[in-house]
């Protein structure tokens, strides 16, 4: 009985451990994407200018995805959302 329980719980515990690491990896990937695609044209000071600041997370996502939709970069919607999430944490506190 114990062996059966271990065989059932081991894959579940490995799956939970793998998903626990994922958000940190996504944060690193989003920062890397930002540094590669966005910093080639923008310095970080652009996020701090009063006239360029966004007021909400939704507005930030909209602004970042507009760059992706412009055809200037070829990123997926998930990657663009990840960049917006990174910017929200790094510069806007949301």
C-alpha cells in the first residue's frame, strides 16, 4: 500500500515543484526580452518621465502590446504581457 501511495504522490510532487519554479523563470525571461527588444530604443528613464507614466496595469499592457502589434518586434502576446508585468513590478509598483 505504501509503495502504491509513493508511486502516486511522486509525480504529483514533481509537478508541483516544477510549477513553483516557473514564475521566477518567467520573470527572468521577461526582463531578458525587455532588455533585448525594448532597451535597443528606450532607456529606462522613459518609464520615469511624468508625461509617459501609465496609471494602471491595464494601460501598461495596452501600451506594450501596441508596440508588439506595430510590427516593430515579433513577440507573442504572452511575451508582451510578460514584459508589461516586468515593467509593472520594476517601475510602476503594480
